[in-house]
C-alpha cells in the first residue's frame, strides 16, 4: 500500500496540542487510488510526547 499525505493545514495549535487537516491518497497495487479528507487532533502529554487523540476521515467521491 502506498499512502501520500498532501496539503496539510494547521487549523488550531497551542502548547497542549494541535488540530491539523490534510488530504490522504491511498493506493493498493493493482487498485484505483482513493482520496480522503482527514482531520486529526494531537495532544502533547506532560512528558512532551505527542499523542494522536482523534482522527476523522471523509472519503472523496470517486477518489477525487
């Protein structure tokens, strides 16, 4: 599987984390490419570790 992340946009950020939107293209060998619009919520814990708290993906019609 090949995955490409494109067009990242920081929607909000502060010392506790960030919300980022991006497009994700996925393709399995011999299969058509799919496109998803994604939004992720990152949180920074007390040790400074970045945690992936939430992911929302919406499939684009016909992969575009």
